[in-house]
C-alpha cells in the first residue's frame, strides 16, 4: 500500500546536526498579518505544509496575492481594510484549527455571508468556543449542530468592543478575539489563561495598539482599533513542536546526540523541554538570541542513562499541549509511575489525543490508567517490543502518525502505520529528516 509505512527495526545510535521546517504557528500568523499590511512582505523558511498553503489560499479569496519562490514567499498586502468580500465566498481551513479560528476574528466586518469549511477532522472540533465571544462584537454565526463546521459568518459594520475571559488556555481563541478587537472601535479587554503568545508578540513588534499585563495565572490584554500595519519581513525560526519528535527520538535512543538549529524557544512553547529536564534529560540551549520578540536558540540533546517518572505540574500543560503524545513515550521508558492531569484540551485536537496516547501505549504493552482527563503511565526502563503493531483510523492526525514512527524506531517491533501522507498537514519533511538520522 502506497500510503503505508512499515518499520521493522530500531534506529542505531546517532550524532547529528539538523535543521527543522519553519514554525507552523508563526507561518500562519505571518500570512494573516502580511495580508493586512501596507505593501509587500517577504518570509524566508515559511513552512510549506497543507495548513499554511490553506492560509495562502484563504487570503487569495479576499483579493490578496502571494508568490512562492524556492527560498521565500511574498505577500502583496493591501492595507488593514484591504480585504474584498464577494458574494458566496467559501473558504476552506482544511485541517488547520489555527487558520479556521483566527481568520474568523478578521472577518467580523464582512458585508456578505462567508462560509467556512474544513476537513472531516476539523469539522468535528468545537468552533462555538470562538464564535461565542466573536458574536458579542456584533457578528452572527450559523454553525452545524450549534458548534461545528461548516459555519456561516455574517459580519457587522457596527462592531462593539468586548470583555472576554479565556479560561481554557487556548491561544487560538485568544488570538481570534485579538484580531476582532483590531477591527473594532474602543478597547477590547481579554483575561486569558497562560498560553502561547505569538500573536501578542507580533502585535508588539508591529507597534499595534496592544497592552499586556502579565499576572501570575493569567494575562490581561487590551487591544484597540488598528489603522495601519507595516510590512512584515520575517525569517521564520524552526518549529519546537516539530523538533520535539527528534528530541524525543534522541532521548529514547542509546548513546545518541543531536543538535537542532535555530529553534523558536518561546517560553509559552517549551513545556516539553521543562518536563524532559525534570525526567532527567540533559538539554542545553546554545546561542540564545531574540528575533522580533521571539527567543531562538540551538538545542543540544544527549540520551540519558536513566529516565525518572514524573508527577507533571499542570502549569506546564499549556506550553506542552502539542507534545504530550511524545512525553507519554518517554514516561513509558521511565523508572516509576508518571501522572499527568487536567488534559481535557488534548481531546480538542485533530483526534482525541488522550485516547490515542492510551491506545498506542497499551499496544506497546505499557500499563496505563486513564480517567476523564488524567493518565497514569507505569514505566518500564527495559521496554522492548517484539510483536506487530498496527496504527490506523486515527483521523489522519499528523501527530499520532509521527509519534508512532518515533515509538517504532525507539522500542522495536514491526509497525504498520497507515496514512503517512498525514504529515503533509504540518511537517512534509518529517520522514526525510528521519532518514538523515538513520543514515
């Protein structure tokens, strides 16, 4: 089968330096900000995944041109009010929750009905969590089952600022409301549980009218109407979430070393690094610098002799939410019992990831206890797999596929992993880098 990956042996020890694709969160946000800018913006190392291509296709529907060359992408912005809203527009966010939710914040002033659709996975995800606050600005939404895609948005010319409490730690919901506040006269106030802050950092870099007060458990964000956005040229750093697959492969492989270059180590994204350090992994940031508000570094990792189980602090959940499947693999090899709680957000992703984490571990022979939003993992430092494992019907969730590849290379066995094209959503060069480490 063309779309099936078979792995039959563990990876041998390695000592490599790699470069990973551009950060997906920043790539999508760059597309949106550049589409609103006055003039031509250029990005290097833009992630050329299906999610980012869907973002470029979306802005094209509003009359914004882009041009992709081998080394860079240009977007020809027409100003903050440059979107042209035509009748019967339909935009397709495909698999991207980031694109689907963020773009809605920019569309609350549309004078024509716009339909938003997505693939089967995105169509199962909860959009009410973002349409509810956006409707308070004055836009109207019609959703399937009152919470799912496809949905229709009807904007308003009489938008009112809102006060919004984001209590789940969702950067997508927070960012969507920030974008809506940029369209609205007056001051929109957001009390947001800590989550990734790329949107706020770009707003600050672009000198937009945003104020941020950092409290212990939440951020208070105030955003006012934007008149103009300057051109945004951006050399996009590597994605920590993509780098995490190779970091964990190094952790789980014997006598291996790895350097990942130019990685975005934004503090709101490095939960996995903090968790791995607590489990006994030696990770060092080298050549740390700040670029347009984001912290960037080379990451050096070497495989530890012993891994310790962890009672994972929930304060790290938000900063590691996309990496928990990988963290579960590390817990499977750790000494002792690991405990993770308050993980309900994991089941709001492309697949119910907490359930899939349990499935993968159980198929590997690892004992788990899963309750509503918690998982206990009983580690086995000598874990070695000698059986066949099949992974399929996982909603083509790219992170389930890639985690399964890391498990197969780390623990052995014969793995048949279906839907290998799922990596095109977020990380088309994943298997190419795997082959670099194997050779």
